[in-house]
């Protein structure tokens, strides 16, 4: 179960995007800590910097300045290759549009992150089956994404995020493409993973129904945290 140790420590993080001659300051000095076992909603208006902050925390992108301490280690200056390895081993991602590979069936989609880790196919298969059962998708393992409903695709995507036993799951608008009932089911799955397994989860959302169910809500405005 969760213990209250610090997983993420952002120290005065900035992100500047260069486009042509102009610069855009998307994050203007973010200091933020996330404990293991927390379930957090990241909210704020469109363009406030939520995805930018999540992408930096999830090793998809570099910060411009500041320090990022992950599990006690300073990861601010990792190379792209080191970022990719850390991301594969430590992070699970869930996106609004699922991003399942259309040619692979549900089982193969969930096994994929383990192939990048060079797990044997037999081990990968067993782990993927266990997780698919957990998200109640074990009856659909040979379905391709286009043979699944939106909610079912998102459950497969959550299984894919979980299969590598990540330290934290980042979900960017995971219910944004779902009708309200299906969104509620997906949210219940996240709540169960947090409460029963102590999974650390960060959800970016515009939906009050979703953020209200999280222990902690952090609000961004114009690249700064204005409420925590
Ligand atoms: N690659 C990029 N190049 C230039 N500007 C960018 C880039 N990515 C994001 N931005 C800008 O940074 C700001 C923050 O973007 P971000 O995607 O983090 O917002 P957000 O809070 O996730 O918004 P939304 O709720 O619409 O998803 C926006 O003004 C955006 O235009
Ligand atoms: Mg966004």
C-alpha cells in the first residue's frame, strides 16, 4: 500500500517554447510535490499549462530551467534516450484518444510496453492477461480497437499503462471522449486502483465531476499554480 514518501518534487520549473522568433513561457516557475499514493486532479483553463506540466513530470519533455527530483534523484538533465528509458520503466500514460495501435488486438496492445523492456513473450502475455482481468477486459483480448467501445478502449489503455507496474499514472483528459456514464466507469476504475492498490494517479481534467472525486486538486493559471 501507499506510504507517504515523496515521489515527485518540482523545484521552480519553467518551460519556454520557441516558435520562430518568438518565445512562449508556458510554465513560469512551478514548485510542486507529489507523494506516493496520492490521487490528484490537475485543472485550469485551456492553455494554462496542464499538459506541459504533465509531459515534463512524465518524461515526455524537458523543462527549460529548474530542478526535477523523481524518487530522490535529480532527473532534470537526462538525455532524450535516458528520458525514454525512465518513461518506459516508471510511468504509465492514459490519453483522451486512447492511442491504441489499430492493427494490434487488446492483448497485444497491453503486452507492447513489456516488449520494449525485452520481457519474454510468455511473461508479457501472463502479465497482460492478469491486468486485463483487473480492468474486466479479459473477454475481449482478441478484439482490435475498432471492435471495442470507447470505454472498453480506455480500459485497455489503462491496462497498458498499468502492465509495467509504474510508479505513477498520468491521465490527460481520460474521460474527455466518453459519454458521462462510461466516463464514470473509467473514473471508478481509477479510484479503485488508488484506494485498493495505492496507485499514484494524476488526472488532467476539465470535468468537475472528475476533479471532485480526487483527494487533491491543483489549479494552474497562465503557467503558475494558483491553488493547491
Ligand atoms: N510545442 C509547443 N510550441 C509552442 N507553444 C506551445 C507548445 N505546446 C504548448 N504550447 C503553448 O503552451 C501553453 C500551454 O499549453 P498546454 O498544452 O500545456 O495547455 P493545457 O492547459 O494542457 O490546455 P488544454 O486544456 O487546452 O489541453 C499554450 O498556450 C500552448 O499554446
Ligand atoms: Mg492539455
